[in-house]
């Protein structure tokens, strides 16, 4: 694998890890009117994880070419 692509994947997976940890933390913060978590933080984390997944797919697709 190209070194630049490898570094980009490392960066993206590192960010995904941080976002997942933030989502887990948000689940543990009960907030009045929610189902036991910070709904806005969970939505934000879900969106960012989807974006990261798309970026990872793009990197892998570029490597396949």
C-alpha cells in the first residue's frame, strides 16, 4: 500500500476511534428528556462516523485503481 494512503487510513481510523469513544461517553450521560444519553452528541458522532467510513472507502478505492 502507498505510504501516503496508509497514513491517511491510520489518521481516519484514529479519528473514528476518538468519535466512538465520545459516543460511548455520550451514552453514559443521562439528560432529562432523553433515553439515557446526550442525543445531540450521539447524532453528531453517528454522522461523523458515516463521513469517516465514506472517506475510508474512498481511500481504499483509490488504492484499488
